[in-house]
């Protein structure tokens, strides 16, 4: 039978791209309070007149990060029929049209500013994300990148954590800064039990992700090398310092990882349990509850739209890593996607409801909604999802792909 043509677009990735567009629009225009300026120059003239304005470093970097997922999923949504160059151009154009339109609308939005510097950073973020999508989504021969393509969501989780930990990504050659970054470890090594617990939980999760992305024979070596590189980078990057708990947590995680090497299944279950405990503790600390409950927020992402864009993006990256890792680990432990998602979303909703009694917390539905969105991304990025909807050339049906690869699976070398 004659082979059928490849679909021009991947429907699943196209849906995720549409969700990314909706999230950007929602976050950029909320709470949708518009007015017509009486003496303004107009949206287009305001945008063009700000072409030479220098943005703040934090806002510029945050706007790049905001549009990187859009570029990433836009490229994957284009399918493999078009050339890589055309998919890159199309993703950048989508980001450019979206950000220009939003900047023009923000001229009428109360509390927002129309700025060309946001367009520059958004277009750059779309391009960077698109390049990452081309690399991970292409026909890759180099083994490390081929492993990342096989475990795309694990690679995305690791990228989100790196983006959160190494913000604002700007190195410096100031020796005083290096010393200031090391002072808490060298001069004042105050090691709190809770801090050691949370860093150990996160580092163990990182170890699982690195094992999924790297060759099994070298996984014991890749994790300490990766941890050392991240800690060294924090010394070099401005506005970042090391903490004794972060350094000690990496060491404890590595020792625990080696002790559990005899049973990969036990290791996954132990890390999953530890991460669940940390997520609950993070959301309910310091466990000092008030007598009266505050109002619960049913509008998602409301708190993420009230702070600075830098803080909002960092908070989003941290939560994406924690909640996404939790769902992913539950899958590696044997749970299917729907029960794992319902468990994580229910856990987040329950702790959010308890946060009504905690001072200085925003008790709202945002994190539970994030878990549902993350589960949708996992479903789209799971191995075989890109080709599951495409009919085979023989016309015969094929069984649906598994929701997760087995924990010990690896793409084999040719």
C-alpha cells in the first residue's frame, strides 16, 4: 500500500503551543483593566519611540525565559515535514507577532508599559526555545542528545531547575564577589536540619533525572560532576551565594545514591517519597497556623501576576520543576499518568486549602492547575506521542505508546 504523507502539524504539540499562548496573554494582561490614555502618543508611536531604551537585566532575562517554551513547542508542533530553517523562522514569527500585539494592547492596560525592549527579549526567547526544540526534536546521531530526545520531559525538568538556580546567569570577574559567595560555607557554616533535608531531596531528584538522560555506566560520575559545575557557577554569577546546606545536601544525596545503587526500584520509590515530603513541608512551613482562615483564591495564576516578572518567572520555574518531577517520578515508580496527576493535584489543592491559615501565603488554586497543565505536557512529550496519531504506512493499527519508558530503559547505540 502506498505510504501516507506525514502530517504537516503535530496536533498534540499544537495544543500545548496554544496553551503557552493563552498563558502568556493571561499573564501579560491580567487583571484586564483597560483605559484610554487622554494625552498619550498612541500605542504604535510609544512602542517605536522606546526602541533605544535599556531594559533592566532581570526583566530582560525573565522575558527571554517567558517565551522560550513558546518557541520550543512551536517547533515541535510544526512536525518533521518542513525544514529546520523554516520551522525556526515560523516559531520566531509566532513569538514576534504575539509579543508585538501584547505590547500594543498593554498601552491601554492599567499598570502596564509598552516597551520595545520587551519585544527584543521575547523574540530572542522564542529563537532560543526554537533552537532547543530543533535539537531535541530532530534526528540526532550524537548519543547524549539522542538520550535527551528520548527523555524530553526529563531534559525539560532539568533545564527548568538550572534556570531557577542560576538566575540571573551573568558571570563576573570580581574576586570580592567570589569570596562573598563562599563566606557562608567557609566562615559561617550554619547547617540547619530543614535546609539540609530540602537540598538533599532536590539533589536526589536531580540525580534521577541525570541518570535518565545519561549513560547508565557513567551515571555515578555524571551527578557529582554536574553538582560541582552548578555550585562553581553560583560562585561566578552575580547576586548568588552558596549555602552550607546546598553543598552538604549534594554530598549526602550522592552518598545516598550510591547506597541505593543495588535496587533502582527502591531508589525511585525513596526519592519520590522524599520529594513528596519536601513539597508538603515547603508549602506548609513554618507550620504556625492562625485561628481564622483567609479567603481562597479560585482565579489561577493571580499571585504570579502581581510581583516583578523576574520573581514570577523564577517561582514558575521552581514549581514546574518540583511538581513536574513529582508526577514524572510517580510514573517511574509504576503509576499511570492519570492517577499520578490526580494525586499531585489533590495534594497541592489540599495544602493550598491549609495555607488559608498560614500568614503571608497566597492560598489559591494555581498550583493544582499547574499540575494539570504539566501532566498535559508529559502526555504530549512521552516517547512515541509524536507518532502515535500518525497512521502507519502499512495501514495496520499499532498499540498506543506507554505513558512512560521503564526506569532502566535507554536508547541503544547503533
